């Protein structure tokens, strides 16, 4: 399973792409937990004080928002899927 990380999240993890191992039948939540286990510095960047994903952090699975298009953290993932995390983005 491959995660793509952007901006401050890539800085916290030390790379823009991170591979994590998950068991067959895993979910987005399992892959997310594996990412945080491998890169604990990300936790403060993506989770609020209740341990929930910050509203301003975007998580994508295969280019789709699993919270809008599927079952959120319970969305099934397959080997080779791409997940991505985006911090807040602003510009002008």
C-alpha cells in the first residue's frame, strides 16, 4: 500500500511517498493506522485532540474521498492502491 503525502505532511514523514504493509482484507483505516505507526510525527498533524482526522485534512483513496464516496475508514483497500493525505492548502 502506498501513501502520497503533501507539503507539511511529507515534511513530518520525511518523504512524499511512504509504503506500508497491511493484511489482505484491510481497510483505509488499517492503512492509516499503519502509516501513523510508521511515522508517529504525522499524528499531531492529522488528528485532533479526540483522535479524529482533522476536518481540514483531506484523505483520498484512489483519487476519491472515501468519506463522501464510500465507507470512510471502513473502505476496503487492495494491494497496489494509492492513498493520499493533503494538509490545508491556500493560495492566491
